[in-house]
C-alpha cells in the first residue's frame, strides 16, 4: 500500500513510530571526511556514511561503532552525537536515524561486501551521489550544530522536508 503524504506537516511526528532505528557515523578530519560507496541494502549505489540498524540491546553509539567496524574495518574514536533524522517513505518504510561524528579512528580501512571506503575533501562533498537530504543537514553537522530533520521520500526522491537547527 502506497502512502500519499506530500508534506511533512501531514504526519503527526510526536506520535510517529519508526519501523527501524539506525545510525550513521562520519569520521571527520580537519580537511576531509570518510564516506562509503554502499554496495547493498537501503541506498545501494549511493555514497553515504557507515551505519545501519540498531540491534536489540545496543545503544545507538554502540551500533554506530559496530556498523563502522563491519562495513569498513575501523574503530571510530572520540564519537559524539550530532543530530537525528526521521524518514517516512511512501512505500511505508519508516526510519529514525541518529547521526554521529568521530574525529579519529583505529585500525586499517578495508573494503567489504557492504561498502567501499573513500575519503572526500570537505570542500568537495559528492552530494550528487548521496541521498537528497544530505546536502541540507551535512553542512550543519560539519559546523557542529545540533539538528533534527523530518523527511518524506518516494523511493529515492525527496518529496518534502523540515529541518530544525535551533535546538534548546
């Protein structure tokens, strides 16, 4: 059954319950950021950060670290919470994502069957190969400002969004 939302204001976000809870983790150095080319699952073919579903019994930060280790072989260090994203897809999928950043890592980067790691300069982030919402909130994350985003997607096309940055 396809949903018919066209505006984020049509969703009662305070009572909205996501089907899935997930994380993203960006390793950010002074002039570059570590991203992945995702090979499978939601967003296959896109460039994103390592991340994935939170497993039962895990905290979001534990899930972010585990997924980073599984996808590209490194342990993120100095991890900090950045913001949260709520996605409603018109095919019915609903996803809540907590975003983290790390300033360094331990281990050797490696390609896996899930992802190919790639460093990108902060002044040349490949937004055209990422989810459409990324160009809205990634610059805010890079400024270390907290954010909260609400998005409606029809497959890979963003239908509507609302982004809050003055959180207090």
